[in-house]
């Protein structure tokens, strides 16, 4: 015997007359619930519409991204450095976006930027290590590297310490070395040298300063100027 059900909301004017019962065979469920359960063709059309919408959205995003990549190169973009206005390759939304781009300086400005970094003046002495470091950061070009070097004597009297400043687009660093003497940091050497490998150590041997890499490999030896002894 097939399962039967009573139509919701059914009533009978004659209480003695039994309610009419309808089987699934006489009334298909899809017809009875047609307003609730979509047909197979309806679901297919819905999926196709969703797919079309998704494809259109992706196409719009790709178009916007491509347009922005082109347009940003024509939007004027500059950065200030030591009172100079330096043109950039393109417009950057964030500083991180600018910093992570290895070609962020416009090609026409590379030579000028290198000259500004290499020729920026450095004081001959500082009263504190903080002042020395601040001076180095005033020379470094925004978004490029600043490093340190020392003789490992933990800032004791007559110890050597210094900074390295990346020269943009040149694979070189500008190095400054200071000696601590009588509570001051006195400049004893400065030069420009390749940063491959990077110099991170310095020690004095007689009247020479010996520079080496992290692994202890000697990169170069420079004579200390008589005025710095």
C-alpha cells in the first residue's frame, strides 16, 4: 500500500463525509511543491547566470588592474631627498609598494641620486652614538639599505664602529668608520666600495684599517690618515 498524506488546510463541509485523500501517484510532489523546489532546467539557468556574473567580475578586475599598471606610469610621482625632488618610475600607493620595487627610481634620475648619496657631507665627530646613526640615516636614500660595522669591542674606549649606506643602482656602499675617544665618535675613514660581499667588520693593525666580511674574509686594507691617529 502506497503512503498517503492529507493536503494542508483541507476542510470538509459535511463532517460525516470523509476528507478526500490524494496519493503521490495522483499528485506528483514536484507539482505540489513547484513554487518551492525549482525544476532541473531552472537550476541550470541559475548556475549559468552565476557563472556569467563571475566571469564578468573577473574580466572587470583584470581590466582595472591592467589599466592601473599603465596609467600609474603617467601619474607624476616624486620623493624628497636632501632638499631635492627625485622623480620615481611610477606612482606608488604605499611606501612598502615603493620600497619593494628594485626599479623605483626613474632611470633619468639614477646618476643624480648616486652623486647626492656619495657626496653628502658627514660631520667629523659626534657626541653620541645616536647622533652618529641619525647622521647616517639622513644620508641614506629612502627605501634603500643602511648597515653597520664594528671591531667587536662593544663600544669601549678606542673601539671602532661605523655605518654602510647603500648607493642606489650601483651595487656599492658608502662606508664611514668612527673611533670612540674621550666620549666622542671621531671619523677616521670614509670610502665607497662594492657591497658584494658586504663589509661588516673592521679592525686596526698598526696604521691600517683592515675590512672584512661576515665570514672574516678580508675585503681591503686602508691606511689611516695621520690626522685620524
